[in-house]
C-alpha cells in the first residue's frame, strides 16, 4: 500500500517538508561514503532554510500544550486506557520541556560556524564544493567515516528537540483520523467538506492499481483526480474505478 499525504495549511506543509528532510538526513548520515555525508550536511542546510520561520518553535509548543489539555480531558473517559494515556502525556511533557530548553534561534550553532557557512554558500552553486574551491572541506571529507559522522551529529544535535516535537505533533495528527473506504468513479472523487477545518488528508492506495492521486482541497470541497503513468512517465487521466482509503485528520 502507498500512503499519500496532503496538507491543508502552510504550517502542516512546513512540518511535512521538515520531516521529509529529516528522513533523508537519517539515511545519509548513517552511511560511510564522503559523498553521502556531503548530502547529509547539505540536508542540514536545507532544514535551516525551511525552519527559518521565527514562530515555528512557538507554534509547536502551542500545539503540544493544546494536545496536552485535550488528552487530559480523556482521563475521565472509561473507554480510554489510562496507561497509554499517561505514556502519551509523559512524552508530550518531555518533548515540550526539551524544546523550551533549546536556546536561541533554530540552527544558530550552524549559522555561527563560519566554516559551515562557507560550505553552505558554495553548495548553492552547482558543483561549487569541488576540492579546488574548498580544499579544507575536501580534507575533512578524507577523514575517517566515524569522525565525519561524529562531526555531523554534533552539528545536528541542537536541532533534535525541534524534530522530536514536530514528529510527535505529526504522529498525533495522523492518529486523529479514521480511514474510510472510498471508490473513485471514472478516476475522480469529490467530497463536500461543509466548511469543516482539517489539517491533513491521508490517501491509501494499493500499489498494484498504478493510480496516482492529484489532490486539491479547501475547507469547502475535496477533489481527487487519479492519473497513471505511461512509458514516458507523463501522468495521464485514469478512467477506471479506483478503490482507496481516505483519512481526514484534525486535532
């Protein structure tokens, strides 16, 4: 099964982009080749670009506190498992405390490192980080993989509380919706949302269907148009019936 996600607002869009960058970073930083570590370091620079919004930290703290208050309201519900609820509340408190304790602007430690900033400036130029452009960076890439890994992790560590927080927020958001089985007729599906505000849409498809959803949505209507790919990979309208699962997520 393939899961497609669609954000309804810019805040969730930013969190999903950061999550995608974090997954890429986690993959490349655990490799050993200098080129792979170059990608990991470049991904940190991309994270700083996306996380440049000054209010991202406060947004996450506000959302975590809102979730905390909502979860506390479930304590008197006999259908809620108290041990699971307590575990989630403990996690929310721990993640919030770590984010509050994170001092300064996101990634300020990287911005204050002149050497890293010089690399960031060169990576913007296609092929700009060659050995003849930055011999000191090339020399660093020749160091043992364990040392390069340690350096990159050190530079990334101040960002950990932010990514722990956004990971928890997205997990709670994804868990807030229940999947509903749907069928798109002639490759198209529409649903009136009647002004109800959602944060994110999740669409699950059987990989064997070959269908690719193109999603557009606002607070009034949701529209999904399914396409497929030919030999040239160009999307083409799909006229078949397409079964899928739809999950509308909202805190």
